[in-house]
């Protein structure tokens, strides 16, 4: 009886030892943690940027007395800076922006390359409101507001002299564009604007010049 009991006890201890050794060989692997989804881009905030492109400008000339006139157009380089602020409400983005740029748009008439009269659109700016729809880090928007520009009428004389008259024009602008956020701070844009700067009188109110421009530009913004 004692021998049988001892044998059973020994077998039980041996079995427990084997199970324990197998359990010790098992390793514990924690459940994988799901990666956090990237935060949605928020367009709210102040930004500064630069832009460059083309100003396709139409110069309309008319005599203030007699009504005779003609027009020329020219495509010039445009480059400048912009600043603004956006407010985002769900997917709707509202904003205010001002921009100012140098342009090389000009037209010549009334002579050869050395003594022709010249009209230049030297500076172009606007202050506009924007409204857009955000697809996360992609913004599609429209804009409109006040436009202003400085233009100079230059008439050459003999001996290297010239008669110059510069005027500031004011009018309106409207356009549309897309803006893409590459990072939380850097965005890029493509934009088209139609600008009507109205008319001004030059050379003692003898010549009236009306200016309109189609502006195509690309730019970069830094969002604070």
C-alpha cells in the first residue's frame, strides 16, 4: 500500500515539473498597439508668404477730347509678398489677405524702340476676403476685394530727356485658387485673379488710360 502511494506521488510531482518547465519556455507578447491617426490640418492662423507669376495686362488709351483711342496688351513678370489670417469652421475656411507685387508689364507705341512712348504697370496690390472649403490639408477657395496699382506714362524727348506722369489706379479684383499644406507650417498655392484697375488721366488730363490684368501666380506661405 505504501509502495503504491509513493509511486503515485512521485508520478504526480514529475508531471507537475514537466508542465512547469514547458510553461517557463512560453514567452508573453503584448497585443500590438494601433498607430495614432495623423492629426487633421487646421487652417486657422496667421501666415506670411511670397508669390511669382505673370500679369497679362491690357492697356486701353483714349484722348480725353475727341474720343479717339487704341489698346495694347503685354505679359509681364509679377513677383511679391502676401500676408493674411484664416478662420476655420468645420470644413469652411474664411480669411482676409493683402498682397503687393512688382510687375514688368508695359507697352510701347508711337515710334521705334529708342523713342517710342511707354506705359508701364509697375506695382500691383490687393486687399481681399477669401472663402473656401477644406478637404483636410487641401483648400479650394474664391476671393474678391479692392485692387490698386501704380502706372507710369513715359514720353521721350531728344537729348535723352523724357516726360513722365505716374498715377495710382484703384478698382476691384476677383479670383480663385487651391492651396495645399505640405506640413503643419508650409503651404503652397496656385491662383488666378482678374483685376480691373479702372482709368486715370495722364499728361495734364489729355490722355486717359484704363488698365485690366489677368494674373496667374504660384506661391508659398508659412503658417504660424
